[in-house]
C-alpha cells in the first residue's frame, strides 16, 4: 500500500483550536500539499464526504504512479491513461495484472468524481507551485460551447442576483477540460421509493417496539415518528436537543419540535457569551467543550443538508402529518425524559445510547441503522433501499402522503424544508408501480369499450401520412430552434 488515509488534528496557530480533516500518509510522511488544499476546502465549508473523495482520488493516483514509475514522461498522457484504467480496471482478460494494482472497473459516475477531484486539486497546485496541471483547460469545440452554455444557463436561471454578477459567460463557455469523462446516464426524477404504508403499524409496534430494552424501544419510536410523521431526515431527527420540544399552546397534548442548525442556530434560554455570541456553536464550545456534530469526523458526525430554515433563529419545525402524530410523540416524549434524566450526560442531545459501554453518549446513526435493520427482521423483512425499507424511505412516504392529500406545492415545499420547488418533483411524479397499475386499468377499459380496433385503424392511417407534412407542426418542445421541423426547417436534408 503506497498511502494510508488517517484523520488528523491540524494545529495552525497558538489558539489551541484544531481542525479535524482526513490526511494522506505515505512512507515519506504526510502529503503536505494535499493537507493545505483540504484546509482550504474545510474553511469553505465543504462536506466531509467531498474531502474524502479528494483523498481517495489522490491516493489512487499515487498508487498508479508507484506501479508505473518508468512508463510515462508526459504528465498529461499519464493522466489520460490513468483515467482509462479507472474505466477498464487493470486486470487483463486472462486475469493477469503485472502492475499488482488489480483494480476492478469503476462506474462512470465514480470515474467522473475522480476526474473532477483531481482536476481541481492539480489546478490549485499548479497555481500555487507553478506546476503543470494534469487536466488543463483548452479551447472548447463548438459542440462543447453549446453544452457549456446550457450548463451555465441551467445553473443560473433561478439566480435572482445574476444581474450584479460578472458577465464572463464568454470565457465560461469557451473552455473545456482535456479529459471530461464519459457522458453519464440521465438520472430520472421518478420513484422516490417510500416505506410501504401497509407495513408501518407492524414495524412501529412490533419491529421498533419489539426491542428488549424498553428505553431503546421508546427512543427509536420517537426517532421513527420524526422521520415518518414529520418527514425529517434521519440526521436532522437525531440532532434534537432536550430543550427543543414544547407543548402546543392551544393543545398541550401535541408536541412542537424544533431542530436547530448547530452552527447558526440560536442557543437556548437566551444564552450568550461575554462577546455577545448567541450561536449554538459557541454554546456547545463553552458549556460542553464540544464542536457541532456536522463538523466532526468520528462516528458522532451528523450532516446538515437543509439550506432553508423556518425561523430567523435558525431552526426547522417538524410539520406533523397526519397531525395525530404530534399527540403520539408528546405522550412518548414525557416518558422518555425520565430515562434521559437518569443519564449523567455532558451534552444537550435528546437521544442517547443505553448500551453499557457507551451509556449516556449521543446516539449515533450507525447504532440507529443497526437497530432499524433488527426491527425490520422482527417482522420478517430485510433492509432494502430499493423497496423503501430504510430510514430515508419514511421521508419519501411523508412526501407521497402530502402529495396524495392534494396539498399545494408551496405547502409541501415548506413541510419538506426544500429550498426549491424542483426538489419535490420526485414526490409528485407517479411511481413505476403506480404507472403500471394505471396502464393495466386503462387496458381493461379499452377492452371493455371495444375501441381497440379503432385504435389499430388510426395507427394504420398515421403510418400512411407524408413525413414532411407530419413534422410541420407540434415539435417546438424538442426542436425549439426549428432546425429539422416546421414549415421552413433551417437544416434541410441534402
């Protein structure tokens, strides 16, 4: 192994504060240039997964260079061959690989991620140290310019501040990478696979509720209610603090639940430090000596995906649907607080571990996923994301319920805490099974009405139509510039 990935605490000044980031270590020591680059990504708020992708990509490139020390003199040619080996793997049809790498072919999506990560890193390295980038920019072909323009327009069409930005579209579209990677399959917006409604009651009562330890069953039931009954992401649900559940003023039997951003959310009970800082990030540091879980690299890490909050204090509100879930949550919450109070926990998180080895520690996603899988097996099911049998399937179930109830898209957007209406498209489109059922029903109606023969006759007439007459109308959606269709097509057949 040429290199190994480790988690390092970087000391940059005399303040005593460290930055936790992934590092790459070789026999000669740390890859310092990569560390500098990762610190920049960290300062810009790039995610843990993004930094890990960069580290993995650089590690694979170093491994490839080590196995091919004498094979290349041109860095750009080396990078081109490296990319081809990512696609093809390194083992011949006979099963031999003299390089000793034994890579299996990677997916086109993964290769694209590797190319992008290494291109950005070596571009930064070239700017800083004057080296030659492995994947330099070149003049784009006319076809690439059109694609670049389409990508630029798609990225900026919803930007309301676009009028104050630098109008550098010409330079943006006229450059392209020497190696871009193969064209990826288009991802469908269809089928936000939801947890099956018919299985939820059994899963809640016998699956999650079937845990031997009643404290565990109660804790996991509360989390399940947050992701199924309020549509929260699992990482958001597990960020709940004990201070953030309230009785609804007009109906105290129902719960109001707030999930705060730990970076920008306001601290509880009007707290502020001597400098006047009121954020939860400062509160965690001064009261508990902790950092926000979204900044951690250990198993306690919890992501924060939402870019839109429901209040200026920096929190999301759990919107219960049906609203009966709010009452069920409150009744279970009052009992759970007795168990939570028994732990001498030096943190504010509501959900804790009841395992003897980690008693009182914040509950982790890994531990919840294990309990979730065990709960499925109690009712005869196996974890399967493709069937909605995973934690995120409950958020999809929630979104589907909102859609089937006929709620306004703006209301659904608010409930799901989406920044854009486009994000809920996958919840509003009919699923594959629903489409299949509708087609079967329509087929039965056709057979009963006896118009199959009429359709066949209409089809025969359509095939006898003149092609030139057929394309004169109705193709504005796929050929808006009239290149091949319309009364006067711009690109006529020769």
